[in-house]
C-alpha cells in the first residue's frame, strides 16, 4: 500500500482525537503516517491546516484522513469546506447524538483542558506524577506508605512506564521498587517493603525479552546475559509467590492493559468515573 497520512485536527491538544483515532486505525493491517495539528481555534488556522492536508494528498496521490475535534461550528465548517480529506468529525458523531439523548446542550467548550487547572482531579494527577518520579526505581523510601500501589520486579520489566501512566491517567500514587540479586540471596523482600506488602503488585517478563531490552541499554554485560535474566526472573517470581503478591507478565501486554489490571486489583473504584 502506498503512503497515506492521517491528520488529527483539534482546537485543543489533539490528544483525544489521536487516542480515539488510533484505536480505530488499530483495526486495520497497515500503519499510516500520523500528523497531529493542535490548537486549530480560528478560521485562519483552519484554512492553513486544510491547505497542508490538501498538499499532502496531492503529493501522496491518496486522499488523507482527518479525525477532527473542532467545537466551534464556524471553524469546523470552514475546515470541512476547504479540506479535501475524508473528514471524520467526532463532535457531530458523538456530541450531537448525546445532546439529543440527554435533552440538553453541551457546553461546547473549546479544548477540554480550558478549566482543568481548577479541578481536584488535575491536582491529584500532578501530585501523583511528582510522587511517581520521587519514588522511581526505589530511589526513596520517604513517604512510601502514601503509595496507592508499589510495583515490584526486576530491572527493565516495565515498572517505570506503568507507574507514570497510572499517575498521569488515573491520579494513582505509584512507587516502583526493583528486585535485585541481593534480595534473592536473602530470599526476602527489601526491608522497606515488608510492612507495605499489601500495597505491592509484581511485574515479570519473559527472560528472552528482558535480555533483548537490557542489551539495548548495556550490550554485552552480565546484566543483559540471558542466563542472568532467567535467574532474576525465576527468583523474582518465586519471591512473589512466597509472599503472596499478585503479579502479571508485561511481555505481551500494553501499558494500558497492565495499568487496567492493576487498577482492577487495587482500586476498582478508579475504573468508575
């Protein structure tokens, strides 16, 4: 298939349009080029991005696709009239039917983050992000008892991205703590975690995958040797079983899947908004 471009056009950050668009595009067996065009909140900007999209279509010989979240009706109308892409208008597809169903008019606010700094949820997320950064890779045990969850696992098993995702998306205070060879020799959890075991959740990973990841970081080291990776993974899993700590493998799961599983286990209320 020849190159084809998908645009995500929004009057805000474009994150909503891109997230939704990507979930739809994932159903198809090809990967188009992605272009995000945020803050399209005026007629002038709408004309500029329409011109860019049209030029892309001429260059590629394929009509581009545009996922749009443009609340201002005038800006959207100008964009649709001048854009030669297949425009998928998410506002009319979802907001208008819901207005009809609820019997009320939505606030038609431009950009979902316009008043976000005033919300409790926003401040909770910021606090959770700062907490995750301060407690990354076991670098601090201070205030560890405040954690909603403590992710355990060997180095490079996915603890850091998962803890940050939980913080950014769900406001969860997630610390992460590495299990190291000294812990396996003692056959005990790190001392700081013993009184907090009920908050722990384990991540494991296929040793071959782990060796591949570690070789990118420290090629040719003992740290990255397959034999060592097998040893660490086996010991970590054995420790979590002994301690009764729930765990899952990150090998074939996305960060979103891992985070949802953790939430289901520790804070199912966070799956209800």
